């Protein structure tokens, strides 16, 4: 079964969401971690293409902390909280798609 950030049908993950909070359907911050080759934890594999300057949305550093510390850390918690709000994290504001195919 397909499970692309909440989508269960391939066509759904390519359609722009019609609601006012398309980013709210993303399940990545509760289901996976994405790391760069240098150990930086980022929200997802799409985030590097959404903004310049990883420092603005790095959620942890695997060369300095354990995966458990990053996953349960303040940066990840704050990120998850803002993803559920009316003011999403900067990398998510214009995503609007449930990618990951």
C-alpha cells in the first residue's frame, strides 16, 4: 500500500490540496527523519529545495546528538507544533503537495 506523507493513492500525492493549510497533511515529522550527508536533521528531503540556509530549519545534528535526542528534542517538538498551527515552518509554507513518491 502506498503511504506518501499521508496519501494512500498515487494521484493524491500529486494534487494540490484545496484547504487553507495544505502543509497540515504532512506526516513526516511524526514518522521519519531526514539527514544530510553531513548529519543535519532536516524536516524532509524536499526542504533543501524550499529555502536557502539550512541553519534556519536544522532540527538537529547527528554528529553531536543521538537520534533519540534529536527526535525528542526541542527543535523537533517546536517544528511539529508549528506544522499544526496557522503559521507553518518556513520550508513547509509553499509546499502544498503531499510528495514522496
